[in-house]
C-alpha cells in the first residue's frame, strides 16, 4: 500500500476510483479543475448521487487517506501512479473528444516523477494510449490502459467487486505493478496489449447496447404476434449462454456511456475501413424505440398530441441515478413537445428541470393532475407503490403508457384505465 496515487478528474469515474482506492488503503489525491467542486468535496459534499460514495469520501477524508486538490499539477508531483479520469464527450460526428485527456497529459508531463505510471481510465478511442505517450513526452514514464466498467448507481460496488480488471500494457513488469494495485479485490485480471484493452471497453458497452436493442425490437415482435416479452426473455435467459441480465425492454437505452461509446465504435471502425452495419442498426433500433413510444402515447390520446397534457413519471436515464444525460425519458419528452403536447414531470431524485419544456411537479400525483395520459419513463420502485385510486381521481383521462412495465396492468384495467406497456399482449 505504499504507492501514492493521483486521480485526475472528480466526476463519476474519478471520484469513485479515488474513494475506492483510499478504501483499499492507498494514499490518494484527487484533482479537479473546478475549484468550487474541490471546495465542496473537501467538506465531504458530493456533486453527484452515487450509492455509498459519500460515506467512503467522508471516511477517508477523516482518516487522511483521501485529499482533494485544484488542478492536476499539485496532485501528480509525488505520485507513483496517476489515473486519468477526465471526460471524453461525444463530438457532433460521434467521435470522442480527447481534448481534456490531452491537456491533462501535456500539463502533467513535465511534473511527473521518473518511473511513474500513467493510467488511462477514461474511455478513449482505440490507439489513444500512443497519443497520451506523445503528449506526456516522457520516455521514463509508462502509460497503461485500464478501462472502467462502472455502472451509475452501483459504481462503488462495481469497483470493489468487479467482474474483471483489464490492463493493457506493453511492458509485463509495468502491467504486474498495476495488477498489484488491485490485488486486494481478488478479481480476475486480464493482462493484454493496449489496443485490445481500449477495444474491450467499447466492445462491452456496444454488446450490451446490442442486447437491449434486440430486446426492444423483440418487444415489437411480441406485440405484433401476441406474445409476452417478459415470458420470452425469461425463456431465453435460462440459456446460460444468454443469461438473465440486461433483458428488460424499455423506452430505449441511454445514459452517459452507451450512446457515446456505440457512436465512437462506429466511427473507430469506419476510420479503420470497416462499416459496422450491425452496430449502426443497433443505434437505429434505439432511435426507432423512442418513436415507437411516442406512437404509443399518440394512440393512447386518440390520435393527436396537439394540446395534450402529459404526465411523465421519471426523467433519469435509469432508476438509482439523478443523471439525465441522453436519458430516453428526455428523448421521448422532446418529441412529444415538438408535436404540441405539454409535459409535467415527476422524478424522485431529479429536482431541477432538465429542459425549459418540462415543468417539474413535487410528487407523482401533482404531476398527474388533469393529465390526458400518464407515461412511465424510468423504472423507479416508488412508482410500483402508486395508489391507483388516488391516481384515477386526479387525471383528466384514464390512460397509461408504461414503457418500463412497472404498473400493475390488471389493477389499472379494473379502474377503467386504458393501458399500453412494452412487448405485452
Ligand atoms: C453502462 C455499463 O453497464 C457500464 O458497465 C459502463 O461502464 C458504463 O455504461 P450505465 O450507463 O450506468 O452503465 O447504465 P446501465 O445500467 O448499463 O443501463 C444503460 C441503459 O440501458 C439505461 O438507459 C437503462 O435503462 C437501459 N437498460 C438496462 C434497459 O433498458 N434494460 C435493461 O435490462 C438494462
């Protein structure tokens, strides 16, 4: 535990990495360019909602194993290992914006200790490790790819109980030093070359997105032929080669990773001369899914969205997070508003309206007052406990479109609601 670690970037990935490495016993300095954010973190306040992370940060601020700095330079001077965890947002053409990674590398290059290891944890285009080496301009510093596979909402658990750890390095001794950092986790470790490690990250997210587009497309087939998608998914999930995970249909997939990483992999393949038509199809099916949800809502309203009052339940891209980046809920809401509807929304954790077009209500029932249709967009458990009699009493029309299949359909129908789910008979 005598390695000193610097983590550059205090977002989802950086903060989780820093706090969890402190939990493993290392001395960690986490740096961010945002002085306000660093100030908040020093007093134990987090900029994001992530299960268990606040407790870890507070514990290790108190025991001195975790500290926060403004700017990367102060954090790296004493570090043996530096994790780069800055964002790589999507550019308009779908490729990843590497400018934050490069500016960090250029800035810290002259200040690193000789023999230090720089680890790319940010999701970076295949081949980026070489570019980071050039930006660092240090022949005595090794660069390693070690992608993260953290889900929002369970990032701490995913870090501390990972399915696997992937380390891409040219030098086996450097790879072994990085692997040793994770020894307390007792997880399978895959040592590979840098380009394969970088590709694994995109492949994992693109495969999962493919699985979900398949499920959502199959839900459309189920509706057409009169099958029940939940039964079908249960039936295929028992095949151990398929598995039960990630088979829930929904309004489409979203979040900060899948849209960005599928787009980036399509671009990476294209630049290398391969047309990844399968993955383009996966992205197209997702866009169609947003449209299918809008069609369902239009049908539930009797054919027109113009002037309709819609109650949207859920804004976060999935339950367990307050993140609305690339949220399917917003994709659907934007389309509804563009076609003349007004939207009042309720989300248990999103407390600031993410769009000028969406009015936020304080609770579920307030969102549904005078609504022509109630639309479930995020699978919050709280929605399962809804008092349907009370709901029936406040809406203007008894119509529900449930894109997450969380409501009790039979109970709604007993109260004369029309009901449409995803992939249900
Ligand atoms: C994902 C990956 O899971 C993680 O390994 C990676 O490092 C980052 O991207 P995250 O974006 O936090 O994590 O969300 P995830 O739980 O994977 O969900 C992604 C999207 O798929 C959400 O929009 C979610 O609602 C949707 N989803 C997920 C479904 O529609 N059905 C499912 O069965 C599972």
